C-alpha cells in the first residue's frame, strides 16, 4: 500500500511547495541521527522524511503520486479495506510507533517506544488492545499478559527491577483472583484479590521465616495470626502457643484414608 507522504511530513494534501519545504527542514533537523539517542529510530525516520520530500518537492512526481492516491480511493474495494496500512510515525511527541491500521482503526501488531524508555509490544483488534502484550517500563519492570477490549484480563506475570516478581489474574483491568508475590528480600505472599482489593485468606511468609495468616474482606483486614519460627503466636499483643494447622490438616487427611482402608478390608 502507498505510503502517506503528506502525513509523514505533517502537511495537508493541498500544501504549497514552500510549506512542504519548511516542514521537511524542520523534521529533518528534529530527526537527524546525530541529534537523537535512538539511532535506529532516527535513521528510519530521517530516511522516510527524505523519501517523502523527494516525491512531494518534485511537481511531476507529486502529480503522479496524487493521481495514484486518488485512483486508490476511487477504486477502493472490500479486499482493499482488509489490507493493512503500516508506517512509522510519532504521536504527540511522546511515543514513536511502528504501527498498522485497518479501516481507520489500529489493527495488528504494534510496537510503541516512549521517550521515558518504556516499550509496549502487542496487538490491536479494531482499535482496542486484544491478545498477548509485553510492557517494559522505564524503571525496569516487565509486565507480560493478555488484554481483552483494552483491559488486562487473564494470567499476568510481573518482573520487578529489584528482582521481585508477581503472578496472578486480572479481570476487566483489575486484580481479581489468586496472586503470588515474591519480594526481592525473599518474602512470599499468597492470596486472593477481588476488584483490586485483598479478599479472603492470605499467607504471608517474611524473609526472616515469620509467617502471617490474615483474613481480608474487600481490602479490610479482619483477623491476623502471626507465627514466628519459634512456634509462638502474637495476636493483639498477647503470645500464645500456635496450632500447627498444616500438621493438623495433614493428620486428618491421613486418618481419613486409614479409616477408609480399614473399613474396606475388614468390613
């Protein structure tokens, strides 16, 4: 598909030769590789600007180009509508994109480089983020997961710059479901979220070995048991012996199956 040279130079299709020349000089100065830290992006952009100016600055080439564009508009078919138009551009000076459109909407694979260093890679479907995405933030955090209609949805993994990581579920853009959070110091938290709020039973194992069990109701802590590695508990400032629930539950399960076996063989 023919590139949109007018959009590349950011001028109207009826722009004068002087307007086109001034636009080219301005953009060439902005995107000169010697003035940009991202050399790969600058080289591509500078080459594209030069290509557009070479056509639009020549009356004969511009006339031929305009005729080609006009013919394409008049002969547009359903098949043509399904084709992708892809080019390199900059939006509002904040992000450089390699992107594609279909029927005027973002569609297909996109790669977006923000000035602060963030990079987003994924797919759009009819103008909305849909499918697998990877988001690399300027501080080093990396998010990997899925979007459905512009909202994070399903399983996501988050790797923090400090070495921590998180795995869990989003529903319609909000933390919802089971999450496991590993912190850089070795602490591990496990529990559930409902609409971005902690809900239900949480187990929080700290780096020093201390284990905290907490019960949350829509973000509000209802009750907490804190267990140290010396097998003692702290609850509202009082220390008392701890029931080892893991041992109790394990014993109950084993006892149940022993009873089932006895009843089966000696019935």
